[in-house]
C-alpha cells in the first residue's frame, strides 16, 4: 500500500504534499521545494511547478499520482488539511463542534472522493481529524482509519463511530515493545483492544528494521514507513 498526503491549492485542486508550507514544516532552511508559502494560498500553477528537494521533480496533482499507480496496489490517502488553521486535531468531537468542523472539511473531502472514485484502487482514507473521516463516511463506502496522537480512548472512539477498518497509532503506543511510552499511555494494550473489534493496527512512522521486528512481534498488522526497503523481501 502506498500512502499519499493530500492538501488543496488556492484554486481548489488537490495535490500530493505533506506539509502546509511549500518550503517545509517551518518554512525555512533548505526547503522541500524551491517555492515558499502555504499550499492552499498558492495557485495550482505555482504549486505544480515547484521543484522538490533540488531535483527536477515537481509537486503532482492527486489524479496524476493515482494514474501512475497500478490498480492492484492499494492506496492510503491521508487527508492532511482542507486549507484551514481552525481545525480540531486528534480528538473526539460531539454536537456542534463536530458539525462545525465537518463544514470546514466537506468541500475538500468532496473533491478528493470525486477524484478517487475515477480509479479502481482499493483505498483507505486516514486522518488525524475526526471531521475529515466523518465526511468521507457520508460520501463514500471506502475504508477509514483514524490516526492517533495523544489519546488512545479518543482514537478508538472515533474508530467505533465510523466503523473504521483500521487504526493508525504512533510507535510509542504499542505495548510490549521497547518503544512503548507508559508515562503517556499507561498500561493500555491497544493491539488487543483493536483486535477485539476486528480492526487492523498500522503503526507509524517505523524507521529501522529493529523497530519493525519488535512491532511485528507485538502483533501489529502494518508498518507505515518512509522507505519500502525497511525490511528484506
């Protein structure tokens, strides 16, 4: 499975890009691209002509990336940001708070779903934001997965609310590994709780074969990594 992060441009096109700023997380330094500025405040023409990491490669539109991926390769699309700084991150919402957030996400998610449905890939939508997954569930039968941050309970509650097929916790949430942070997550066995509800556990971001081996031993289903060569074939 290939993971893609998506954000909008100022022209409401959907591009594959991880950070908010074209120059990178803090907008300084070497820069992810040769251009700076918030993606969603920048025209599609400028975004898609920005060269990446001093190469000749440019920022692609979502449709162009999906076109290049064989249909038998599954795709995890992370809904990164709809073009707003007024988002509720990593928490379970209710009532008016959830409805307000859905209004912010709905136009962007609608465009993403429309693009994805033109292709034949198996798709999993993931996000740190409950409202993004709520809108996906309104509009599509595709699988969803909350990305967990500080609260296991909130993540599992979101998964339950939208009948998620998977959850995506950080490495530090996996009990039974050297990486488990009991000062933050107590004695919760997240893998067991997910198993009890038939949900896969895909853990992020795995950076070494040692981490991968320990996580596999702890029973996770998937490893989210920057490099496909993390483990030998």
